[in-house]
C-alpha cells in the first residue's frame, strides 16, 4: 500500500504541471514557457528553490484536473 501511495505521488512529480516547471525555470534563470511572462528578467534566482516544497504538492493535487481537462479538450468535449 505504501508503494502504491509513493507511486501515485511520483507520477505527477515526474510529469509536473506548470507551477513546478515555472518555479524551476525562475530559479535557474531560464525563460518561462507559455503565456505567463510577468516581466521576467532572466537572472537566476536561487531563492525560488525554497518554493519547491509548496509547488510539488500543489501540482500533485491539481495534476488530475489538468490531465482530464486536456484529454476532454483533445476529444472536443469542451
């Protein structure tokens, strides 16, 4: 049961959604992908790594919503 729980948490982390991806991009100083360009300077900001303990669980919770909405949009149900 414990392995199943860890696997359920590992899948969203491996296929992380936008919040974790954006936090890592800002920490490394890489340009953001997508439409959210909030006046990003491009300088590395290592303090963003402190947000990872927050962003990874939030992405794990909201991953199913994003996944199923993308699937529905691909099928034309939206």
